[in-house]
């Protein structure tokens, strides 16, 4: 238990440092840039999150689950192959984003958004390289190493922001370049030791990744419809400035969501190993403890946001978004629902049942899309905030139900049809 608590503390420190880097950069950009300019950054960042979603299901999730379960004695060569696949995948995805950026620059009047997307396309492989390197550290149960990389990244981000600010270069494209340089500088020390004498065949690793990630590939298509479509609709219906406001009001919530991610990243490899050994009692015990801990944390944070929303906005943005501070506690409901389903999600992932995520998103995507179209025309930003929370609640509910059916050996008929089982 002492070792587990120490590693949990290190994992929370790592995710805290990572969250601090993204959080502080977003806060500084929101305070320093015009709302429309920050809105362009927010829209481009939403596209980055979509790219990261595909990277997550095809690279990160298999690296976390398949590695400890199938390559326990050969993690280093497995991770080396994942790095190669990372750059191959990001080369293709970044090329697609670059094509969209060039179209916006040359064929439309959205030049600021086009430049932001161009910066994002160039930076994505290097930003996500740090995410991959830190995931390797979790797979080898070394969260302290991940925390070291996150600390370096945070320091480089802050120093780079100061340099951009004083040189009058601060803009969305340069912000993405800053994130890429900081991530590359932080990830290289973590990857130096991943050069094993032996190697694995790429087709073998691709097959393993695909066998696990294929069920989640639909999630990469559906998840943006549930959680990111609001940003693009806000840009189209209200404008870039409103997109910047919506993103700014989400920042406090993202702290808790990333804390949940930290606990999940530490617990998932261990739970996957428990499942591989057939130790289902330990798997269930860890899932229950994770749920209890995360729900208590998320609810406590939401109560703080309800009581002190205006003070939180003033502390972060100096009153720049004071008129919309009441959006903060609405968006704060999102991590509560995520936490409530966290244990069920972890157990299903560890048991190599990623199909549940596809089913959950098949429900969440239409909820997010329909609620956005129905609520935003009349309620504007509050409609957008509600349409972000509602699909998360729907996804969490489906995840819990799927876990209960799996745990009792009962299959939901509709789920069987959807996933072909």
C-alpha cells in the first residue's frame, strides 16, 4: 500500500504538472490575446484534440493495455515500435489538417483560423510525443520519470511564453510552436533509454494495436460529435470571440478531468496485468476504489465552483469574462459524470473490452449533436455548455450499465448487435 500511495502521489504530481502547463498557457493566452484571436486558438486546439483522439485509440491505448499484458518481458522493443508508428500516424493526420489550413488561407476569409491550424498541424507530432513518452513511464510503473518530463515541459512553456510575449510574437501559431518545442525538449530524456538490442516486427505490433484499437476507432469519429462540435458551431453561429469564451470557461473543469486521467493512467496497466493473471477480485477492488476516490474529488471541486464561480473567473482572467462566469459550474458537472463511470471504464478496458466505448459514444454523439443544434440557437453559450455536459452524462450511464452486464455475464442485446458480438 505504501508503494501504491507513493506512485499515486507521483502520478498526481505528473498530471498536475502537465495540467499546469496547459492550464497556465491557456490562461495566459486568454488574458493576453483579443477574444477573437484566442477563439482561433481554441478552435484549432479542438481540432488538435480530435487528432489526439485518433492517436489515443491507435497508439496510446494499445501501448497501455497490450504492452503490459502481452509484452511484459519485452516492453522496451514494444515501445520503440510504438514510437515509429506514432510518427507514421501523425504524418498522415497532420497532412490532412495542413490541407484544411491551406484551404482556409487561400480560399476563405478565415485567415487567422487557417494560420492557427497550420501551426497546430506542424506541432502535433511533437506535442503528442511527450504524451506517448509519459505513457511509457506509466506502463513501466515509473510515474516519477513522467513527472520529471512534465516539470521540464512546464518550465519550457513558461520561459517560452515570456520570450514570445516580450518579443511581440504571441499568436496562435507561435503558441503551438512553443508547445511543440517544450514537449520535444521534455520527451527526449524520457525516450533515451528506449533503444533495446532486440526489435519487434512492425506487422506484429500493428496487428496487436489494431485488434485492440479497432473497437475504439469509431469512438475517434463519434467523440468529436459529442464534445467538440460545440466549438465549431459557436464559431459559425456566434463567432470566434464566443469560442474563446467557451474555452476559457472550461479551463477550471479541465483540471479535474486531467486528474481523473492521471489516476486512470496509473491504475490501467496494473489492472490489465491483474486481468491477464486471472485475478478478477483485485481488478474489481481497484476499480471500486478508483471510483470512490474520483467521485469524492469531483463533487468537492464542483461545490467549490458553484460557491465561488465569480472569484475563480476574476483570479484567472481578471474579470475579462466576468459576464459568463456562471458557465463555470455548469461545465463543472462534466468531471462528476466522468468520475462516476471511471471504475467501470477502467475494468472494461483492462479486460480488453474496448467495445463498450464505441457503444457509449454511439449514444453520446447524437445526444451532443442534437442538444447543440436544439439549445445553441436560443440559449447561445449556455446551450453550448449544456450540450457539452449532456453527452458526457449519457456516455457515463451507458458505461456503467455495460460494466454491470459484463460483470454478471449478461450481454445487452443492442450492444451485441452494434459491436458484432
